């Protein structure tokens, strides 16, 4: 047995509770598992919420808890039932709800992984996985973007609230790739950055006349609350007839009850580990059609700093390098 390093927290709190520990390696892969030598794992809003103690208690009984919901690395060994991968393959993978990706070695089911070509870096592949899958599935599965157009066949108008975050920064690009007219909201200092991602219109979410600006940009066939922080009653008036709001957070039943009688439909995305979706995203990156907005790559020893950066900046992606 070999000791491997993990990033973890033993108590809820600010970024300073993050630390590095040594654990026993995860052992041989069984059945359809891959053993991956992790090169990169990204910091997602979910990691930050869990560390603060704000999210449902997947951490209960698991302290010190190892967060990390995505990873990229190289397959070290495969279980006897693995058909799709071999040792040496470069892969990205989505971890299940118990996390654990922020570790030098991880066991993951083969159907949660996709192959990564040499032209896509491990940092980009890791940063893409949870946030990109969530954006893709919110737009296309929950939001059915491909079926939507505006009156007279004009392109669908899509509003992404929280457009500078991990999910939001992929969502604005993926919606634009589909031909939609994309409006994003973010805080003032990030407006230019979100515009550079190819967003047609970017609004300061704290502007006094935001409602008037949204009325001017809309109505929207699809609204994605990519930060899970929007006041949904305020978005509803900006929806086109038949429009949908997709949120990254489940809506409280009371909120749902108060909204459904109107013309709007509200739904929440629950990210699914679909290899085909991940392979599609990796292909978009490899062919230069999707940019992975990695703002910082931080070594594992500085994992507390990685969490601090992700929380303080809330712009694009922060990646932890597990090879350094
Ligand atoms: N449903 C699922 O399966 C699923 C999967 C993954 C993640 N999530 C959830 O999705 C959320 C976002 O994840 P992420 O990784 O994209 O997070 P992130 O990278 O940390 O981004 C969060 C963004 O929220 C924006 N924001 C902060 N306060 C806001 C407010 N009051 N109104 C609107 N925007 C606000 C921030 O930018 P500005 O302040 O500039 O706007 C920031 O860009 C997290 O809560 C996470 O738990 C859900």
C-alpha cells in the first residue's frame, strides 16, 4: 500500500480549513472501475458550499471530507469488466456525490469517464467536467434549447444569470454555439470578461435599471440560473410564452407552487455522468469551439489558496494541480 496525498477539510469554515493529508491508496480497481493517477481537479461552487457547510450533508460521517467532483489524469489500472479504457489512457471523469476527486489516485466507474486527446490539457479537461456537463445538460436536456426559437423563427434568446461562474461561463458559450442570442448577468467588474466569451449582451446584475435592461434584451425563451442565486419571481416576467427557467439548485416547493400557475415552467438540473456528453465537450475544446476559462492553476499544497481564489473571484475556473 502506498500513501497518496488528498486535499480535505475536517470542519466547516472559510478557505483556511482546507489542508493536505496522506491516505492509503485506493487499492486495485474492481469490476468496471478505473484507477486514475489524477493530474488535475477543479474547484466548483459545490466544493465551496460543502466546505462552508451550506449544502446538503454529503459530508456527514465522512470528515475529514475530500471534495473534488471532477478530475483529469491517466489510467493506471482497470478492473476486469472494463471494456472502454486501458492503462495509459488520458481521461476526464465526473465523481459521484461523495466527491473525492481531490486526491492523487482515485477509483472511478468507467461510465463516468471520457477519453481526453493530447491537445487538451489536464487542467482544461478537469475544469470542463462538472461545470461544462451541468451547463450542457441544463441547456439541452432540461432547457431543450434546440427545440426553441423566437417568434418568426428568430434565434432563441437565452439569459444566463451568474454568467461569470464555472457553469455560467460554459453556458454562455454553449448557447451561442447553438445559435442563440445570449444575454449574461454578472457583477460589474466581470462584464467585459463575460463579453469576451462571446456573449452578445452582458448586464451588471446590480444595475438599478436591470429590470428595464432585461425587458429590452428579452423576452427570453430560456433562462438559466447558473449561480442558483436568482430571485425567480423577478425573472418570470422576462420569460417568453412557453419559456423555461432552469436552475442549478432545486427550487423549494413553496416557490414552485407560487410560480407554476403563471405561464412559466421552472425546472432544476441534476448533473448526470454521461460519458457521451463529456466526450462531446472534450471534442468541442479539442476543435477550438469551446474555451475553458481557467484563471488559476494552483498546486495541491496550496489548496486553501485555490479555494480562496475561487471564492474571492468567482470568475471562470480554478484548478488544483496534483502533479506538483
Ligand atoms: N444541480 C447540479 O447538479 C449542480 C451541479 C454543479 C453545481 N451546482 C451548483 O451550482 C452553483 C454554481 O456553481 P459554479 O461551480 O458555477 O460556481 P462558481 O464558479 O463559484 O460561480 C458562482 C457565480 O455566482 C455568481 N453570483 C454570486 N452571487 C450571486 C447572486 N446573488 N446572484 C447571481 N449570481 C451570483 C458569481 O459571480 P457574480 O457575483 O459576478 O455574479 C459567480 O460567478 C453552486 O451553487 C453549485 O452548488 C449544481
